C-alpha cells in the first residue's frame, strides 16, 4: 500500500447554519455555557469554543450559501451525560429519546433552535482503532 502524506494538519472549526444569529448566540453562550471567542457586530458569524473545536455559527444565506440545518449530530464531550442532560433540561432544552448506551459511550441527542443536531457524549471504555 502506498504511503501518502497529507497536507491537512487539523480541523480549525465546524460551521453550523443559523437563521437568527442573536438567538443562536444566546443558545450556545447562555444555554450551553460555551465561551464566545469571536463576534463582530454586523457580521454574519460568531465563534464559540468547546475546548478542542471551535463552533462557527453562520447566517448561511448572508454568506451566499443555502441554509440547511446539520442532521449529523455534533458530539459535545461531557464528563457525565445524565447530569449534563438534567442541567440542560432545566434550561429548557428538549432531548430526543433516552440516554443511549453503545457499550463504550453514553449519548443524549438534542438540537439547537435552528434544528442542528447535537449530542452530549461521554466515552467510558477505551477507544479501539482499526487503522
């Protein structure tokens, strides 16, 4: 098998579309408690930090992109899925189904106000890679 070298060295951010940047900033900042790191008044984006990945909220239609909520959940790491879920439910977040146990991790699915899929995630067993 040939050895390939990639020029890709990491992931800078992931973008999530919104139709209402003010409401999205309130959800990610106030409800989820993430630190906003970038926002310029009048610009159609804001960035929030998760610890290892930046979430870039974008008003896609103002950037020439089609608005379509992400249906693949963005896994947000927490130390205790049940405790984090309970805290978010107290802040008005609705979850889809019960906490899911895969045998190696716990997951709890929900969405932001724009319908972007999110999940609380905690791996409790070692990760096995297959190369």
